[in-house]
C-alpha cells in the first residue's frame, strides 16, 4: 500500500506542481486587492517554485543530470530524496514563510526569497563551472532572481530576521548536498573492488 502510494506520487507530483502553480498564480489578481504587497510577494514564491520544479524535475531531468554528470553514473540522488526535498521541505518551508509573514511579521517570511536565491545561485554556479545548461537554470535566472530580490527590496527585514532566513536557506542546501554526497560515497564503497 505504502509502496503503491509512493509510486503514484513519484509519477504525478511534477504534473501536480504545474497545475497547482498555475492555479495559485490564477488567484493572484484577486489577492492584489486585499493583501499587502509584502504578503503577496511571499505568497508568489510557492507557485514560482512549482514552475521551477517543472523545468527541473519534469521527466526526471534533474536527478538524471546529477547522477550522470556530477556523480558519473552513481545514483547519489534518489527518487525518494527528490520527493522529500521538494514536497515537505520546499513546499513546507514556503508555506511556513507565508504563515510567519502573516501571523508574526513580513520579515519572518524572508526564508522564501532566500531559499530561491540560494537555489538560483547553485544552478548558475553549476552552469558556469560546467559550461552547460542544467535542469532548473532558466527559471532560476528569469523567475527566482527577480522575485527573490524584489521581495528583499520590499521587505528589508531586521538583521536577526535576515540572518535567520539566510542561515536556514543555507542549512537546507548544505544538508541536501551532504546527504547526496554521503549516499554516493556509501554506494561507491559497496561496489565490488573489480568494479571500482
């Protein structure tokens, strides 16, 4: 039962992200009349991230790219890791940012722009280093950076809010990198000596 639910989610979450992202964008005109600009900008991070996930993970592009190009054929980034990173972590953090901005203060929602800015920088740095496109690069440049920096301009935040948001965003990305590299090392160590 759990395996079939996981398989169902694996095969449909990217399509779900596309439809959810477009649906959330479709209600933005309704929200502009009643929501403050700061809250609206934080809200926009969820559908924009979903559109990024479509470019990045449609047809399993990013996982395949990372495993082939970065890890030389080792399945360092697993399907389960992709699900955990993108659904509970990314969607959960952007939702938490929206609630923090609404219930406490807009500055506590700054984890949303810092999350997309840090993500965009990793895509751009990888593209420069490898001198090639990587899945997610276009939306990083044309959606993430403009939205992220516009949000930081509108919501400057206190030093504490900024450090918390930036620190959390960096921590999430570092945890992902460490987990993937650890998994790759474990798999390489399990290979028979002749295969190394």
